[in-house]
């Protein structure tokens, strides 16, 4: 297969200051790979190469300790956030990776501004941080259910942009992924969870209730992307009906981003003369 994948992923990046419709990117897209078993196998071989490189780059990020990478994962229920973390980060040293999940705010969290709980989870320099859901939930869910006004929503968009700009100016690079699945694919995944005893723990009856708001969620995600896809923190919409392609795209972006940081291993510590070094037996 001719390698041209590096070029094709650019179409998933949402440009700043543009309105956006999710239907512009197909959730079934498989890029340069055929949508069959042969294409899947070829993509998984390519993904393996990408993840081996990610292992090397993560070690370099940890040693360099001058930058941090924050990966934000958003999706509809069953969109594949857990699977993306499990598969894309499978070669990464856990010591240099920090995962945070954001659920319904606690009373303590609600007594602060909505970004308070988020800032505490930003990865330190040298680390990869992953948000399984994020600060965007505090704009998305309240707006879908009508618990905040359009005015408050707009304020939060502005505050998020200021927050992410501050992070980028302080050595944190953001990769914001929306894992794009179809409503029918979600239905199939919910059924699979319900039928598999080993996945019952993941089944939440509220996910079925929330399907009634599918169109509202899609519309609000579009508003989020249009308002918060910026030059320093653009949104990336990943076709995610095919898990193998989702993993490849996310892995490719992560590796590309780490390469662009131009990281370096630190020099030997002061006073270390490698030519005269002797280690007692």
C-alpha cells in the first residue's frame, strides 16, 4: 500500500472561526484503507508502527520535562473513549501518563467555578494527560437540558478559550478529539453491552434515556466546535464507527504532535566525566 496517510488526516482538523456541521465528516470514513478485513489488517499493522514510535516519544517527553501533552476525548455515549485510551496508550509507560475522568460535579466542585476541578488535573511537564470527558461537559450537558442560558454558554466558551490559551502559553499542548459515531452504531454498541455479561458493568440505563436528545447533542457539539476550535487548540473530528481506524487516526495525531515538540534528552549531569567513569564492583 502506498503511504499517503500523513496527508489525509489533515481533513479532520476543524479550522478556527468557522461554523461546522458534523455531517461533513463521515463516521464511516476509513481514509486510505478499504472498509473490509484486508483494510483493517493493513491499518492495524500501520497502527502498531505508530504506537511503537509513541513509546519512544513518550520516554523522550518524560526525560525532556519541558512540555506536557493534554489529550481531550469527547464523544456520545459508547463513542469509544475508554477503548481509545486502552488501545492507543497500550505501549506507554504508566509513570508518565495521567488519566482523569469528569463525571457529574460534586457539591464541592459546584461551589467553585466550573474550571476549578479541571485545572487540578492538568498534566505536569513531562507527562501525557488524558481527559475522559472534560470541561466541555459543563457546557454541553447543561445546555442540552436547558439548565444554563445561551448567555452563560457564551461566557463559558470565552473562559475555555482563555484557559486553553493560558495552558498553551505555559508549555501544555492540547489535542482535542471528538470520536464521531452514528446513532445506529451507538444502538448496536448498547445492545452488545446489554447482551454481554462481562460488559454489564458498563451499561447505564440513562444512556438509553439520553438517546432522545441525540439531535440536541449533535447541534450543541457543532456549536462547541465552532466556538472553541482555535489555532492553539483545534478540534479534531475522528470517524469512529470503525474502532481500528479510530485508533490509527488518534495515534497518528499524537505521534505527529510529539515529534513537532522537538524534544531532546537532557545532557549528562554536571561533574560526570564519562571517560573517567568507574563503577566499583
